[in-house]
C-alpha cells in the first residue's frame, strides 16, 4: 500500500452518505443538506479552536519555562531536567498561573501480594475490625470500567496506623510496586475573587464555560 493515501474523488452532483454510498444531491432532502452544512461548519470551527488551544498550551509551557530559567539566572544558577511545579502571580495578585507536573503511576505484580496479605488481615479481623477500614480496603481495590485502579485510594491505605506485621508487609509491597511510567504537564489559570484570598479557575473547558 502506498504511503501516500489517494484522495477519493466524488463525482460532481453526488454526496457520500454514512454507509459510503454515492447519493445524487437532487435526492437529498433540504433539511438533511442544512443539517450537514451546520455540522460541517461547527466542526471546522471546533477544529480551528482546538488547534489554537494546542498552540496556546505549547506557548504557555515555553514562556513559563523560559521565565523560570530567567529568574534562576538572577542568582547565577541554571535549572536542568524537568521543570517542577510553579505558580506565577500578577503584580497586583489578581491573577495566577499554575504549571504542574503529574506522574502517571501504575502498580506492578507486587500489588497482588499486598492484596492477599490485606485480605488475610481483614478475614481475621472481621469480628473486631472497624467497618470503616473494611470499606476503605474494598473501595481502594475497586476498578473503573477500563479495569484501572484508583492509585490515590490504594496509596491512602499506607496512612492507616495498623501495627499488624502482615499489614506492614502489605504496605511495603504497595510502596515497592509503584511504577512511574510517565508524566504529564498541566496548566491552570485563576482570577482572585474580589479582595479575598480565594481564587476561581478561568475555565478552558467548553462544557464549563
């Protein structure tokens, strides 16, 4: 197959429908044609906006990174490697920009060993253990529709002060099973609410605007 895909030519006076059939334009109902025109126009605008947001995101990370480096140079030092989390405020404190890096965490096979130890603890404590602990454990190991665990819930188990040796070994196994498989940068924009110390996010989510 050629690396360059051939552009399909649709004969003049025809339109292709959702099943790939060529339909004479004269047979297309006016309302269907109007709907198609509307959808095509809205999609074109959405694609343009999506590209603008993508370009803006690249610019933000570049500008913030350059500023952090410039600020470091005021003290005769340079920052290397990945940039950490940073919050920048406007001079009057009305606005702030936050750039954060979040690690993508997964667990390896040692998590199953931890789950087995925890299950043994819960089985033995079933008569005496507080129901809250059972609920926490059950929720921690629930998966979403894609079969993924909520890493925050699993790691939260390590904050429980339980001295049982099996529990401690389970918590050690959880810690050692953590694998960082990548990271992603986020940027968020905020505006201060009046003269308070509270800030509200400036949403770039179309559903939240």
